[in-house]
C-alpha cells in the first residue's frame, strides 16, 4: 500500500516558533506585573527585591551558554587568540594601570556609587537587590533595618558581587570591576583597529624586520 500523500498539508507559518512563544509570554507577564504594581504595590516590591537576583543569574547563564556556542561555531581557539592578540592585550593592560595610577579610584558621587555597593552586598548576603539604608552592626555582623529599591540598573552590582564572592565584600571590588571593564574595552577597541587596518596599528612583532612593516610607516602620503 502506498503511503498517503501529505504534500497538500499546510505547514505552520514561519512566525510560529519557540521564540515567538516566549515573546508572547513575556508581554503577558509584563502586562500582569504592570497591573499588579498599581493594585499590589507592596507585594510587587517584595517580588522585585526577592526574585531579581535569580532572574539576573538566569539571564547571565543563558547569555554565557549562547556566547560559548557562538565561539564554538566560529572555530575560536584561545591559544591562537592569545598568540595573535597579546601585543594588544599588553598595551591595554598598561593603559589600564596608567589610568588607575593617574586617577586614583575613590567614591565621588555617594548617591550613586554607595547605593550600588549596597545592592551588591545584598546580593552576596541575602540574595536580594535591596539597598539597605539603615542597619545595626553588632557582634561583627550587619543587621539591616530599613531597605529601599534601587532605581539604577542592576547589572553593575550583579557583576560586582562576583568579586565579592571571590575576595569577600570590599568596596574596592567596585574599583576592580571598573578597571576590568576598562581593560576589556581597550582590548576590544585595539583588536578591532588591528584587524581593520591589517595589523598596521599593532603589527606582529615577528614582522618588525619585514619590508612590509617599514613600508607601512615610511611610505609617503600621496594626498
């Protein structure tokens, strides 16, 4: 018996996929949270303070896995990357150290930086995102009394709390995070410039004696 002909059956539309489903659910959840904020302000405040930390972890893990899949699909090799980009990384590190020495890290806007430090401490101690404004410190432990919700984005204190987990809570960890971000920014810019200008800005040290290297710096301008 011949199998039934299913060529006439209609396939589902292209927009009907898992991403669309999650998008619709996100919109519905956003509408529900917005409506609940008007009628259940106290409960929504507690919901935000108690669940945001875990939501950030979920988003971070999803991004980390997707980034790893992307690197694997491009054939990324850490050894090859370090071998090709170490001059850029060294220059970025030197510039970061010079910046840290020239502009010593310190708190300059207490209303911003101190609040973010408090939120990062809450993430470590209680897995919440509260900004504890009043508390008691006795028996070598901190006991919060009054907490507020921080209006600033939670990404910075979330990354700062990784440094707290590794080194223990210290406000200087926020400065280390800023310097780390500066190093990554300078490294990214340097790598992009190096690729865009075909290794003229940061040439390979092995090619210092090649005619191409000297030609790139000694060729006259024709404009």
